[in-house]
C-alpha cells in the first residue's frame, strides 16, 4: 500500500490538497485508489472507491491541519479501508 499526496501552495500557504490510500490489487495487477480525502468542491471530504462519494467528515478548518489529520487517518486505518474495498469489490460494486 502507499499514500499519495498532492498540494496546491501559494506564498507558502496550502490552498487545496488531496491525499489517497492506494493498494496494489493482486487480481488486477495494478494500483487502485481505495480512500481519498480532498478539498474538491471547496470543502474537505472523503471518497471511498466502490463505497461512497463525498462523505462529510469533521476536518480541521486549517488546510494544513486537515491534510495532516487525513494522512494520519489513512495510515492508522489502512487495513480496515482495504478490507472494506475488497468486500465491496467482491459484492460487485462498481469502481469510479
């Protein structure tokens, strides 16, 4: 598994960001995103591939603090998120 992060920074300040947990799916022999936190649409939220889009989550107001919180969540719950993804895939839920 890996965590990929992208930032938009201006004058040393984080403007927008995205961070996602990726997993090497042995059935597909490729990296797939499992869970992503981002600020698309202007508000921080979580997307879970095959499970839920734009889940509201109580992120800190500061973009930098919100990003750090999201990265900690991905690291601490990685196995749980991967198992939920695998279960949704086994049920035939579509990826996006």
